[in-house]
C-alpha cells in the first residue's frame, strides 16, 4: 500500500489576492460558520476512514485560504479527531499569513500538535507587497517569523514570489537574503504566474521581460544553493528538512483531501481514483448532506502523464519500480517516450532507473509534452 497524506482546506481570507486562483473567499463577520465548517470537516473525515485500509497519515496539511483565521477551538476539534490516524513522526503543517498570527496563537497550535509552519510572505519589499495587494508589510512579515521562532517551531517554510512587476534582480535577491537570515529550514521560490479568473488575469499588470525573469530565477537558485540549501524540487529548497506533505504528492502517493474544493487521490484494490469536492462552501455542505460519493476512476491511459507531471518535479533518481508501484502499469508502456527524451539530452538512464539531466530540469515541459 502507498503512503498517504491528509489535506484539510480552509477557504477564507481577509481579502482575495489578485494573483490567487486557489479556492478562497473573503471571510465574513459570521464566526459561527467556522464551527459549522469544522463539524463538516470531521464528518467528511469519518466518512472516508475506511478508505485508508489501515494506513496512517505520514503528513497533515492545513491549506487555504488562510488557515490561521480558523479559531483555535476548531483546530483542536479536528486535530483531536485525526490524532489516532497519524504516524508517530507525522509532519503536521499549517499555512500562515503575516498579519494573521501572534506568538501566543502559534504556541497554542504547537501544543495541539502542529509542528511545521508555511509562511506566505511572497516578498519582504513594501513596494512589491503593495503591488500584490497583500495585507502585510515587510516589518509585519519579519515579526511573523519572530513569532514562529518564539513559539518553538524549528521547522518552517517561507514562500517567496519572484519576477514581480517592477522587481529588479537585486530586490529578489534581497528577499531571499532575508529569508535565509530568518533561519527558515525550507524556502519556496517561484515565479508569479497570471491565472485566468483572477484579478490579475482580468487586468494584467506589466510583467518583466522573459530574459530578466530567467536571470532572476537563475541568480536566486544560485544564491540559495551557495547559502547551503538543497534544490530538490522545481521551486523548493531545504536545509535538511524536505516538505513531507508536498513530497508525498510529487512521488505520486495517495492523499485524502477534505473541505471545500479539496481533491483526493486514492489507490483502492490496485486502481487509482480521484475525487473533488464542490468549491463553494454551501455547495460543499449540500453535497456532503446528500451523502454523494464522488470517487472517479482514473483511466490507465491518463496515469503515465499524471505520474510524470508529479514525479519529475523532484530531482531524485527514479527507479523503474516506482512507476509500476504507484500506477499499477508496466514500465514498458512509457519506456519508448523516455528514450526519446534521453536522445534529446533531457534524461539519463541506468540499469535500474533514470533521472533528469541539468538540461532536462530546465526543459522539463519538453519531457512532459511527450506524454500528452
């Protein structure tokens, strides 16, 4: 049986960021919705316990939205219910946004069982934060880091965006320098993308030219690696503490998602299924009340692309048996396409597996296109 993780979605924010295409909504003043939502999360979790086949979760991740707007009593209710189903060394993370946390709150969450924080800083530069319409400034972001450390968290991630409107290479490197100096054990460094259905999608800002974007990314990667961080995934860097939860996705293992808009991938009887909840909270409630089972079979022909889309994000060596274990398919069904990638210098093969070359990491989309 494959390892399994648990994702818990909290859909509310103080306001919607213009670049955000995640399932999130402005939080109302009605605090009763939080208790109702927590009850539905527990009820949904109970419904899918039998799908675990005795497995325990290797990681739990509260995502959003802004989970640090969720009242502590709701966190406690959920964590108490899921505790018997967690491995002893389970990584339990919550996303947090500067301006929505305090040292006391974080300390309380740590005592409840949260052991990792992912802080959505995006930038420490006040001008960049204003462009992104964030609720915090650079000082507030640094204070949030102080609160995380005061609360006793030794494992925390900082999210940073680069190639922001009007951003220079030096501004991006200054953001990274502050993140490194903060003591973060993990840094996510990724490019701003314009998504359909967002405020930026409807009214795009003036973006940097592609050469400058590439230069910022290259210099950022170079700086992080020279600062002792391992570049182990497309946009993830770590000092010895990889993100167990995200790694579980990328290795194409199983995960259960609960909450509005949450997705799941479950392997049952050697067959891969996916499910997705309704995005709007009231629709999510209605579907749950109707006891709908929205498990959908993933067709065998779709599995090779899904595996490659996830697994090639991680730069570790890939054994042939990984593909067979997670998809239930024989490696021969993808070998020919991977050999084509190797002929282009994108992959290297050994007797037991394969890995992306340095060129292949840069041209990852060219590899994925072979499986479309």
